[in-house]
């Protein structure tokens, strides 16, 4: 019979793993690199309502993080690269070999989402080889056709196909647009030649997920991946047979098979008994690695969260770009206690909290407000805003906005 693990200990195991909180990374560029290496990927997203997803996730973890640090890690010498994890992401260079199976498949079979003109691809590749780095806008469409944003011109489709196939690399981004160049000019020579079987890729999925999350359900490994997924079950079973992993059942989730490394839960339970940290609050990006798998978030934290910016306004329940709020009260446990819908109005320098909902017992609200006020102030500044405004009627519980404003005025 499996041991049944209580959720509090499971949450501590998750929060103490690489993707969790409180952060433990050093300042600046080295801390940024350490965070990307530990977590494995930092998702890139175009939405700039507040900070962009990758900048937000790194700011949440790395003291003194600045967006320019990513560009610095992409050059002289390159230590991170842009490619595809479960989505567009920055990855540590040492994980490049685990991307090669996907590159080879796309080079052979073309991308899953759109076709490509092989002649256009050859022409684009020849131009990049001859001229060096290019942006998509360097190619002018000559067929006169116009369409929606997904109706990319042939050169753009070719650039993206070549990028996903590993022929081109994003040198860096300019104005959030990729600068494409030959991969051979920027990635380690012979990176395609390192042998990697699908079985090895599956073992890596398992190892990487446990490093990042501590406790993982069988159906959470290889999230949104395609290559090598078929071997994940076998890799888990092998690790269970040798004792490298232990099976676990989570309280409240009967029939959901979890696995973890031996000893992690004893360590997590002990951390709850000895924790002495000050209460702290964190505003997370909707694309933060800790919460990107909504199923795991619901299982471990009981939090039903969805991002509504893709829905028509009339169908939104909370708001356009709701940011989950994580609170660590200082006793080793922690959980998600609310949502904040906000917008950074950079032109006026105002960070507007459009809606805020916090669910905490009354005795816990005062320390939370101090911790949350500090986080809001820092995040607003990172988004380029010097002032914070709260929409009182849209904040709950009643009176919370005024208490938050007072905390901000007092230098929280």
C-alpha cells in the first residue's frame, strides 16, 4: 500500500525544488544563469501588459535582474539559447543536445503547425549564409497578399522552419523580434552529432522534472513535448525498480500516481518545523515555471487558475491578465492566496491594480499586506512605473486597497 502524503508536505517539497520559492539565486547575470540552469527553461511570451513573461519569472527569483542580462548570456561566450521547451523559451546551453531530436524531426517532416516552401527555405538560408544576421522584416513580400497575423509571408515561414529545424538560431532579440543567423556560427560545433537515443531523452525528462518540481505525477512528465515521450513510463518504472524513485499517493488525489526521490518528504517535513523566514509574497507571471501546468497547481495547491486574456471580454470571470499571488507566511508552508489583474501604464508611470482578490483569514492579513506591498512596489518599478494605483471597488476583502496603499506610502 502506498504512503499517502499530505498536501502541506507536498507543497513544501515543490517550493523547495528548483522552480520554487523563496528564491536562492545570487545577484545579477550569474544568478540569472543559475536560475535558468536550475529551472531548465524560462518561457517567452509576447504579452507586455506588465513585464514580459521571461523577465517577470527571472525578476521574481534573481536580485537585481535586468532584461539586458539575457542578451549578455547570449553573447561572448553564449551560455543560454532560445528554442522550444513546451513553448518558446530560453534554455541553458548544456541542454542543447536534448533539443536535437526535435530539430531533426522538423527538418525531416516540417513543422507541425504550418507547411513550408522548400525553395523559399533554401533561398533564405543562402541569403543568411551570404549576408549574416537578418530580421523577418528584412524580407519584403512580393506576391501582394495580405492576411491575419498567422498568415506569415513565405520568408517568415522559412525563417521559423529553419529556426525550429536547428539550421538557424536566434542570435538575440531586437524590439522582441528574433535576429536570425546560421546556427553553426553561434552554437557549439558538431552539436547535432552527439548521439542521443529516445530512451536517453525520456530519462532526461524524468530527471529534469524531478530536479525542478520535486514531486511529479506520471502524467506530468514531458509536458507538451512530443519527442521521446514514449519511453517515459519505462524510465520511471526502471527508477522505481532500482529504488532511485519512490511511489507516492497525494492526499485528496486518489488514483493519481506520483513519484519522488527518496528522502525528499522527510526533508520537506523538517523544513516546516524549523522555518524562521519572514513572511514573503510573490507576484507570479501566468507563465511562471512553477504554475505553467495548471493541473499540478490544482492538485497540490487546490488553485483553479486560468489566464483569460485569450477570451472575449464578456467571458472573463476575473480580468484580462490575472497574476497569481503566492504567500509564504514564514512557517515553511505556503500557498496561492489571491489574484491581481494589473496594467503597467508606462507613459504615465502608473502601475494600475485593476482588480485584486485576496483570501486570507483576518489575523494573517496584516503581515501579508506588508509583504505584498513590498512586492508590488518592487514589481511596479521593474515595469517602469513610479506610482501604484488601486481600484478600491474591485478589491476584496473590503478595505484591503486602502491598507495596501498605506503600506506602500509607508515604504513597504
